């Protein structure tokens, strides 16, 4: 029976700062991977595991002090789904092709959190390696318990290396805690790292218990290990093994898709914006992610208010448009929508968009494809799709809001993008369509914010709530991907349609290609999946498979920096990057390069490794094809 306890472990080993301090965000020099404490008891192992668990969650939550730009949002800036949209910021991270270099683009905290993906990822590896390196020093530890700790540590290490391999490519492979500074690392080729972490995850799946046999929710469990092993098999070109693991997770592991309404129904502000209870809304309520009734959750990350592991997540502030900006006006040139405190004389509870949607400031915005055309199938808009439904309240468009200032004669009417004046001239009523005019998935971003619930507050931003790391819907899409590479198109189509049927879509696929699978991932896993990492991984897998994308392209796995599935999707689906007709921010254009499929190795890390040379990626200063790399993981480990 599934345990109901929630893992709320504090960090006992080394506190992970979740604000904007330089010590947290700077890339950590490779020479600093050394132990600070000897672990000789199980309590020490538990402390290291707690650090790894909390650091994992930080990818979704690191915004407490800085306020803007969650780390996961930074990944989406390199995708088909979203772009940066802070139009009042001269440093907005939009001209990526020119600006993202080994030295530049890393430290603009309100514009991106990219620096975290190097230093903090290696910190996560350090926590895992601490357990792996010291577990034999713990006396009287039963073998099954020891193997379970090792398996969970392997998960944490493999999870981080999967990110590094598909964000940066070839990177240093560190598997030990060194007892003295080491400054002569070499990069290890991605394929070699993937082989090793695949072996580690095979061990983990054998030895980490099922969630039902664990004391707490939120601990790395067998289902999570199997999900990561599926991705490892895909990245290793073992597509049949990936499919078999997905079969086991879907059919034999006690999980199932949630098909009906369940758990606690929360209808936050029905007078302003009513929610009709539906399975998609219930599935994404923080109150329902960790309950026994939720059979879809594979690995959740507890994030509760009042605990030492809880972190406030301002999703509404970051992902909702700046609807109360002066850029949005009424036809009689008044502010279109205002945000009022509860004690303001102009406050009306049926027009309380501050609490109903949150005080959005539009830090990133969806592409036109993600907002509009992604929801079309078979040549028509799928009006049944609960994930894009205004009817049930899951999706909101700006035109759903009403003018709420009493000083306009248009008070109470729906907000409009434009109007026709008495002279039959069309006047646009939004002067900043990048930041202030787009639709959003309300069911994904709304989060209760009791901290802002005061009579004088007009700043409702988003609070605390449990998060998904993995759930079963992604497993179906991973299996569909494996089936596509294996040429099992009918099976792949069926798996994608299973996800669509759960969302009550009226349009189903007749046959799918790899782009269709990537599309469905975007619909289902917005701000859950690591969109760039997954597209990079799919680019690698597609190239290995020899299969084509929807335009008939095949790819060379050794030249993805020139041509890739990711680059195909940037050009086909993102209407901002490299589009001469796209709007600009402070005179700067939205740009992306094919080589950006591999991010630059930070210069700080290269400089710190002064006795050796790390391999810089193609397209960046310092690239040198002649720099030696380890081409197998065994040599890299022996060199440690």
C-alpha cells in the first residue's frame, strides 16, 4: 500500500542556498570537488541524500530571492515553446546566437538561470558521489539497504549527467570524491558517459524499492529509476530495451493514468474565473500530487509551506502576461485592467484578476505555435482538449478579462486587442504584444498564495506546492518515441492517442511521426519536462535511428551542431528566432544558432582546470578539435 508520509528532510549536509547569492550561482571550479566531512553512519548517508533531493528540486524552484526566471524557464528559451519577453530590460536574453558565449550570458539573474546548470549540476553529482564513495565505511549496513542507497545515488548522478550530456555535450565525468584538489580534468565523450549511467540505472532498477515499500513520498523510488533508465536506453540507442522498460512501468508497476476527477477540487475565485471540475485541473493541483488516489505520479518533489524544504514558486508572476500594464488600454485610452487590494474602494470581487490569475509580469511568453497552432490537429482546432480549454477554465486568453476600472465607459466589457473608431480606422489597444498579450495554461501556473492574502496587498504572485519530477503520461510518450525508432508506427500512434483521449481531445492522430510525439510532449508536459534537454536528446536519438522528421530530414549524430532535429524545430515552430519580421527588444533581435544545441562550457570552469584542457564546443571561442577527450568512461574513472 502506498505510504502517505511526505519526505520533508532538511539539508543536514550542506545547505543549498536558494536565493541569488553569487556563491550559489557561480560555476563551481572542478578543483573544488573534495569531501568536507567523512560519513561513517547511516545518518551521514541520509544527510547527503537529503541534499541531493533538495538540490534536484531547485531546478524548478530557484527564484525565492531573485523573484524572476525559474531555472526550468531558462531551458525553455532554447526551445520551440517560449522566448524571453521582458521588454523593459536591455539585458533580456533574446539574442542568444551572439550573446551566449563561454564568458557572457551566465550571470543575468533576472534574465536566465543558466549558470545553475553547470555549477549546481556538478554539486548534485558531488552529493551523489559522497554516498557512493563513503557507503562502504558505514558499519552494520545490510546489503539490501546499502544497494538501495547506491541505487538512489546512481539516480541522482545519472539524472545530472543526462542533463549535462544534452545541454553541454562532452563534459568531465566525475565519479569519486577526491581527497585533494584536482585540476587536470579532461572531457569525456557523451556516448561514453551515457553507457556508464545506463549501467548504473540498470543496477538502480534492481535494488531501489517501489514507492509502496518506502516510508516517505518524495524519495527516489523504483518507478523513477525505471523512467530514467528508459531515457538512458533511448540515448544509448537501445530502443527495444527502452520500450520493454516502458511496458513494465505502464503495465506492471502499479501506476495508471488518472482518467476522472479526483482528490480535492479547488475553485479559487469562481466569481472572477470559474473552473469546471475536470481531471486535468485536479491532476495539477498541488494538493493532489502526493495523495494516494493519484496513481499517475511517479516521483513528486514535496514543497510545502512551513517546512525547511519548502520554497515559494512564483509561477504566476513569471508565466502570466503583464495584463495590468499601461501598454493595455481601453478604446477611450484608460488603463484596461487594474489590480486592486481588497480594501480599495474600486475593488470588485467578480473582476479580481490579481488573485484569480496572479500579478503576471510576463518574464517569458509562448511562441505563436505553443499558444495557437500547436492545438490544431487534422486541420482544425481541437476544442475538446482540456489542456487548452477556456470553457472549463484551464486556459485563459487576454480577451477573457474584462475592463475593471470604473473611470471608463467600457467597464465590464471584454478586453479587446483593437477596435474600429468612428472614422472606420482600426486602433490597436496593446502597444506591447510580446509581454502583455498572450494566452496561458492557467491549470499549470496557478498556485495558491496565502502569503499575499491581505486586505492591503495587490501583489498576488504564487506560493508553495508539491511538484512533479516524473509522471506516467511521459512514460507513454517515451514509449511512443521508442516505437517510432523501431518502426512500430501503429503502436506509437496508439500511445500518443492514449494521452490525447485522457485530455478529452476530439481529434486523434491517424499516424504519428517524431514531430507529432514532440508536439504532444509540449502539450502535456509544459514546465514539467526539460524542454531543451529533451529536444536535444531526441535529436541525438533520431540521428542514431536513421529515421526522418516530418519533413523527411535525416541527421548525422556527429554533426548535430550543424543540423539537428532541435534546429529543425526552432526554425519551423519558433516564430521569434531568426525571423526578420519578429519584434525586437531595445533594438536587439531574437537570434539562435544551430551550434547552440550544445551550450558553451563556462570559461570559469576551463580556467580553474589549469593543469588540463576541457573540450569547448563548436561555435564558441576556445573550440579546438585537437583537444584530447576520454572516449570511454573506464579511462576517465581510472584517471580520477
